[in-house]
C-alpha cells in the first residue's frame, strides 16, 4: 500500500489547476492596502501542499471531467486553511511556520487577528460567487467545526483531562470535517448526485483522520531528513496527541507516572525521555497502522467510482497520507 511517487509527482495531472489556484489566491486577496496585502500573502510565501484544493479538484473529476469553475472554490478552501493557521499561531504563540516567521511574529498579533478575519471573510465571499449558494452551507459548517475544534482542544489541553476519545473528536472537528467538506464541494461543483456526494464526504472524512494522525505521529519520529522538521514540537508546546496517549496505555505504572509528570512540564530534556519510550514501544508504527485503516476505508469508498485518471490520482494521494516524506 506504499505509493511510489512523491507528492509533486502524484499531483502532476492536476498541476495546471493548482497553479491556477495560486494565481486566484493572489488576485482574490489583493486589496491595495499594503499592510493587509503583505500580511495575507505572508502565509503563502512558502507554498503549502494544497491538499485541500487537490481534494476538491480531484473529487470534481471522478466522473472523468474537471469543471471549469472549480478554481474559485479550491482557492476559497486554501484561504480558509491559511486563515486557520494564522489564528492557530496566535493561540500557540508560535514563532515559525514552514521555516518563516508567523504572521503574528512578523506583523504583530493585532494585524494577525485582523488578517485571519479578513481571509475567512474573503473565502466565504468567494464561496458564494457565481451564484453557487449551494456551496455556502458546506463551507460555513466546516469552518464553524474548525473553530469549535480549536476551542474543544483548549478545553481538553492537558494530560489530566484529555482522553483518546477527546483526541479523535478534536481532529474530527479541526481537520477531518474540513477535508470531508472539500471532497463534497468538488462533488457539488461537478453536479454529482446525492449518493456520490455523500460517498465523497465520507471518503474525505476518513482521509482527514488519516492525515492528522500521521502528522501527529511524525512529531514522534526522530528523523528530520524524513519529516522535514524537528521532532517533539507538539510535546514541547504542550499538545497532547495520539502517540503520547497510546504510550500512556502501554507503559508500566512507574513509567506512566513519569510520563504524566513530564507532560505537565514539557521541555527538551523531558522530551528526550518521552521519545526514548515512544521508540521503545513503537507508538509511531501503531499510529501509522491506525491511519492506514482510515485510508483503506477511503480507498474502498473510492472504488465505487469509475476507473479514471483522477480516481487513480486520488487513490495515490490517499496512500501518500500514510507514507509522507516531507
């Protein structure tokens, strides 16, 4: 089940659409107000993976033809995602995002809050363009879930009150439901029937779970050459994710007590012990296996669509979620 290609190669068949999304983002976010133009485009200085735009584009093409008007809604999805990162970085007091200063660090928290607000609002404006009022509820519902998920994560943000069930609820609201919405948006733009639309929503939901679980697992993989980032960022910043929750399930009582203590006092020294135990108990492998189950369900759902190039690409993308090399 391991893909043979990197992400750029997998998405090559829709490269022209993703380039068009980049151009649309620049055009849609331009206001003529220098500070706002700079701050809103700052998040896009280092191009992201455009997973959400890709989900929309590929879903719309599953019956073998990508609609001409798919670019705007894909653009809106990427702007919403970027806006959520701007606000997340304020909440987390983060200094860096993709190796660059965050909007809050570069321009200050006041500008960052307003930039995120502008981006959310602009994305909603784009979503209802061309009289596509049927898309608006999907976008709004998914955005509301993301905000609720962030608040839910704050509510269950420490080792004493978070459970595995809480964790899954958080990633459902923050990641999986938005991914599901992206898949459904593609179906709606392509004018698929309700059955196909519902199948794609469920497919996107499964892939959203897989994507986030893998992302969280990579934080416990001590290999920057593979992950592209230093290990332990989540732990050191006080984020409790599946790898640590799994570790607490399988260690002995004394180890568990020490891990809980370290989770309450996260720093680089304590992280070294957590990483040692995570490696000893194979928690990354466990998490990837869990993510693989979600991917398998998504691929099974995709099997209900005709065999086309875009179905093959979407399947490869799904498999890539559990073997990411970035």
